[in-house]
């Protein structure tokens, strides 16, 4: 197997200078913001509150429910299954579709109270190498037990959507190393239903039978 180099990341939050006071404003912003903003507003809770399970809803659902008091629309937004999307563009189009459908069916677009506007954010990510390298599954498991949750997050979540690889880095490595069955198991694992520590433990359990590889 080719060596697997573990990386980690540091995120710098950016205020984009765009805000919304109603659903139409959300739709306009979602159409215009960069991919990093869509990713930020659908994933930030996973990393910042990695001990929570299940994860809170995406920021759009949270603001629509809590600030606009629109429970029906908020429920539609929070029910979006992010794992089903292979790219940020697909995820963006899903949000756009829900907002367009809502506005077509509702004449009145409730505005938020002053000072409660939705502020579009994004993040600039700095990827950093770690000293950890795995040459086989046993070494991979040893390292995975020690790396930070930021490293785990980068290789699982960032790799699939933000970086546009379509799958996590671990699955790709196992596949390239001839462990197709293990790679498939990891592809089918829903990381959004685990805390990051829970996800670490689950992957350690899944990979244990392959220690001899």
C-alpha cells in the first residue's frame, strides 16, 4: 500500500458582508455565495460542537425556525440528508429548490426582527501536515486513535464535499490498497449520525479485522 499521510486543518471564519431578512434574501444569498459559505453553514456545528449527537440542523434551517418562526419550512430544510450529496453544487441546488418552491406557494414573506438578520459566513481553510504516516492498516489504526478531531474531520468531511473528491480519504486509500470491501464499508458509513469521537471509534472497530493487511 502507498503510505497514507495524515493532515489536519485550521479554519479562519470570514464575514461576507451579505445578509438576509427573509426567505427571498436567503435564496438570493445562497445563489450568490461561494461554495465555502454553503459548506460552512451546513457543517460548522459538526466541528465546533463535535460532542453533540445527532448534529444540530444546518444554519439555514435553524434561522428559519428560530428567527422567522417558520416551523414548516425549517423542517424541510433540516430534513436535507447531506450525505446524499456528492458536491456543494448539488447541495446548493437542493436549498434553492426548496426556497423557490416555498416562495411560489406563499404570497407573504415574513421578515425577521431588526438585528436578527442572517449573516452569510464562509471559512478559509489552512491544511497542515502532521508527522503521522500509515503504511498498513495496523499503523492506520494506531494513528487514527491519536490524531485530533480536526484531522479526522478533514479526511472524512472536507475530502468529500469541500474538496470535491466525492468520498472520504480513508475509503480512497483502502480502495487503492486493494481493500475494496473495507473501502465500501466506509463509503456506506453515515458520518453525520456520529459525534467525531464516536466516528473515530466506529472506524477503529470497522478496520480491526484488517490488522494483518
